[in-house]
């Protein structure tokens, strides 16, 4: 079995289109999920603070964000952080 060294971007390793963008969005999703967990927010409360439905938030946290732009992901992250101040 051959082992290949990762580039650090799984999307690039898989030769997927838009690999850098997907990596950036996945980093926002990871930060968003981590913040919600550490702040002990309920999913519905976090979704309300962001301005999206609980289902959309659930999908993002499960890695289903391909259709969202980096700017949208950044905005969601900003909103949840600002709402906690």
C-alpha cells in the first residue's frame, strides 16, 4: 500500500475544484461548532443569533456548506461571536 503525504488540505488532496475555498469554509464551520459547544448554546439559540434556521446550522456543522460562500460563512461566524459580547 502506498502512502501519500497530505498537502494539509483534504479537498486539494482529493483534487476537488475550489479546494482552498472549501478549506476556508470548513475552518469557519469548525470554529462555529466549537464556539457553540464551549458557550453551551442550544442549537436553536445559536441559529437565532446567527439569523438562520436550526436546520441550516445543523447542516453547516455536519460539513454541508458547499453552496455557501466564504463571505456568508464569515458573516455567520461574526454574528455568533458578536451576539455573545
